[in-house]
C-alpha cells in the first residue's frame, strides 16, 4: 500500500538520514520501524505525509506518487500521532478529536457522534472527558486521546512516532494492549516508530530494523528473533533482551541514607535515629562497606548497658540488592517479608543507596525508559 | 475644598478633556494594534528582518515623549492628528515585540501537530499560534495602553487636547486645583485601564491554558 522506492533524504546540513530505502507497508498491517536513536525512523515516517520531502526516490500510496498529491489533503487522510502527544491545550478533548473531521467539513452531528464513539473505544467516558481540557488529564489519558484523534477522520493510514515513550510502564503496557485491540478491530495500515524491541514484538505484524539510514531487515517478530540477518540485528535484539525496558534498583532507590559507624554508643545511635526519623541505621565502616543493620528495637532493649556500642547489636545477616536487580526482585522481597528497607550495595559491598516501599513507588511513578 | 470647587465649576471642561483623552489614547492604541499584530506575525515568517525592524520601534520608544511630539510639529502641524501619530509610534513596540516573541514562543510540537493533521498555514496561525500566544500579545497591548494614557497628557502641548489641556492651563494661570483637575483623572484613567486590561486578559485566555 505504501511503497518506498530508492528513497534517500539528505538534510541541508549534509546529514544523510535515509539511504536508498526500499520498503513496502502492506494494507492492514502494523509495521514497526525500529532502530537506534538517529537512524532515520522519524525522517522515514514524516516523508509519508510529506512533512519532509525526499531528496530522491519515490513514495507511492496505492500506486499514486505522493509528490503529486496536495500535501494538506494528503495529511488530512493520514492519521498522525507525534511523540510529544501534541494535543492542543486551548481546545477541549472533544474539539481536539473533532479537528480533522472539521477540517474535512464533516457535519456537526457526524463528528460529535464520532467523538463519542472514539472516546468509548478507549474507555474514556464521553460525558466526563469531552468537555475537559488536555491539562486536566493524566499522561496516559492524554496519549489515548492523541491516538484516537489520529483515527477521527477514518484515515486508511496512521503514523505513530514513539507515541508511548514518555509514559510510565503501566500506562504504556495498557496502551500497547489498546493498540493491539484497536488494530484487530479497525484493520488500518499503521506505521509505528519505536526504539523498544519489546514494544515492537508485542504489537507488530512486521518489524523493520533500521540503522544509519538503511533498512537492515524486515520480517515478522518471530522470524526476526529466529533468524537475525546479521550481527547488528542480533546485537540489537540481544541488547534489548539483556536490558529489558523495566526499571532496575538504581531507578528505585534513594541515595540519602542514615548510616553510622559501628563504634557509636547507643545514646548517640538513638539520637541519630530520632533526628533522621528512622527506625534502623545502616552500619558502615570507613570505606563505606556495609557491615549490617541495627534496629531501634535492639537499641532500646540494650539502652541501659552503657558499655555497649552499635557493633554489639549489629545484625550482619541481612538482604541486600545490587543496582542492576530488577523491579520484580525488589517486589518479591517486599512481598515475602516484612522488611521495610533493603540496602543497595555495589560489587565491593559498598553502600550506595536504599530501597524502601515508598522509594520504589516513587521510582516507578517517575520512571520512563529514558532513551529517545 | 478649593479643589472640589474647581471640579464642580469646571465639570464640563473636565468631562470633555476626559473624553478627548480617552479618544486620543484609544485611537492610538487601536492603530498600534492594527499595525503591530500583523507586522509581528509577518516578522515571525521573515525572521532575518525582524531584529532591525523591532530595533527601529525600540529606538522610537527611547525618544522622550515631548521631543517626539515636537518632531510632529513641522511634519504634521498641530492638533489631534499629529498627537495620535506620535502616540501610535510609541505604542508600536510593546505590541510588536510581544506578538513576535509570543508567536515564536509557541511550542514547535504544536505547530508540527497542526501541520501533520492537515492544517493550512492560515489555519495554523488562527487555530494554533494566535490562541496560544494570545496571553502574551494581550500583555503587550496592556503595557502599550497604560503608558499611552500617561503620554496622552502631553498632547496639550501641540494642541491635541485631553486632560493635559487642564494641566497646561492650570500651570499658566498658576492654579493648582486646575492642575489637579487634569492630573487626578489622568492618573485614575491609567489605573483603570490597567485593571480593565488585566480583566480582559484573564477572560480572553483560553480556559485550557489556565489549568
Ligand atoms: N531537520 C534536520 N536537519 C538536519 N539533520 C536532521 C534533521 N532532522 C534529523 N536530522 C538528522 O538525521 C538523522 C536521522 O534523524 P531521525 O529521522 O530523527 O532519527 P530517529 O527518529 O531514528 O531518531 C539524525 O542524525 C538527525 O540528527
Ligand atoms: Mg525520532
């Protein structure tokens, strides 16, 4: 349906973003373009709706050369979701969704009906959301609206440029599910740019892997995983498998930790706990190696014994985490025991932070996968 | 007491001067808007010439008000028209600069979204760029208005009328309460305009931009 023939794009500054690209997107498929940052995915996608003109080569849609089409008309017939969501903050959700239908001169009752239909499709109650402004919605809700806005005028083709990359992992998962369902229902031709291999394998009918402006391999997710064409593809898939796009301990810990030397007396320890409002202290030596933990309970129990220091009360047999441990490891620890905080140490057993239930929740909420 | 007497005795004079004053200011501001808003928009499309043109407007603004009025004399004579021309020139800069920076300040991803959805460049201007920069443009218009009102008191020096008329007359007659009869309404007017424009700014800001 969309065919690239020997398409190249060189920007004015001499950057060659796309090199001799040959590619066909089939009707009704969801093709993901994937590759490292700067490999030309966005450029490729934006040439389809003529936001960028190729330097050479031709792009056809249903056999018609798009360079002969009126760009404005062309764009009204292609849904487009930009990376930054791009909802207009001064328009209500209803107005945002109805925009392209209005540009295409649909009648009010027609587009009103369409708006309700689309909001229902992604589980947003029209009576609640239609009159709201984008600023009154969560990131996930906004991105849903961004997606259905692109569907509003019933385009045959929809372009999405890393639409979910700014979302938290939970909203992202949900939206990926939404897209899969949507695609089953509406059978549009979708070109979806991503840099996340997990996302690509989850939603794509076919995946096109690009590198440095060139198409390296294009196949179904399964074939790609089984028969990577070359080292680059293998690495690209592998790397992504090794560092799955889930947060690790380093994203979930906080680094200001109440510590104490083992030589401190109990009165001092108690004062420190009060000051820091904690019920345990991590005990470290002078090189910051983690020695163990001492709890408020223990300190209180032995408080009368003026000869005792922290070293005597030290619990050395404690669970620790490595910075690269995954969120599921952390969740398991919290799930299995009543521990409130788990120290994080590096390979030399030096203390670098601590994960608490609260820091984990905050980390999850703030986490996004960080690569653009 | 003296002052109150003057106000009552001269209420008609004051009223006409007051109306004149508003007329002078309003017409000048209106002209400034009609010139500066389109010009500001145009400059965002031809950014190479923007700096020099805004520079010219800035230079005009550094000329003391009285001097600018004096320049009008040999060119346009005396009366309301030269005063209006001078005030318009004065009011150009804030509106021009705010229109220009306001529109350039619109998030590029908004324009990208509009373009990608198939808006023409006019539609992008009227449906995206102007609504989103309206608060900034309105702030420029408010600034221009407030000091045009202040400046309009000088119109009397070239026979342009307005509340300055009373002040000038009061000065030549050594009549303090007459001076006050011009100065107090002029000051009140400036404050009133400022308040009115702030209110207008708030009501004109699209609701979605306030959340
Ligand atoms: N307007 C531009 N002018 C010059 N170079 C650009 C422009 N847009 C993108 N590039 C360059 O082209 C290359 C491909 O960019 P892009 O298509 O955005 O990559 P991706 O979306 O895969 O990250 C990059 O090296 C980028 O720096
Ligand atoms: Mg990109």
